[in-house]
C-alpha cells in the first residue's frame, strides 16, 4: 500500500490517503487534494521524484493554481529553477513527519 499525506508548513496533516501501490502518484495526489480538510488552491505542493509528470503539473496548475514542485531527474532536459531547488529543501518536513509515524 501507498500512503499519501499532504501537510502544511506547520507539520499538520490536511489530507491522508491510503491506496494500492500500483497507482501513479499523480492520480493519488488528485484524490488527496479533493479529500483535504481545507480547500487547496493557489498553493505549492512539494513532492518527490515519484510525482514527475509534466502534463499533470500543467493541468493541476491550470485547474487549481497549484504549483507542483518535484526534483527533475539528473538526465532531464528540464531543470528546476533556483526557487524550486530552495523549496525542495523543505521536503525534510514531510520526511520527518513519516519518520515520526514509524
């Protein structure tokens, strides 16, 4: 199974979803956003490489103004901006959250 959790910058979970492991992260993210305890719009979602899907990134921005930020692969033509790199350093917040669950 795969656990998808959206937390705010204060480490408070606003959405928790459990799905089978064979579903792409971008599909699960849509479910997590829809089931959130608060309406998520005009936000930045910082994700890991499992979320790499540029079409989904474009669609989620156009429909909800959510900026999905994930680290680009090292061999990718597309590279992260300096601002994205700075925001990706905040992934430790969710990683620590998962560590505390264990």
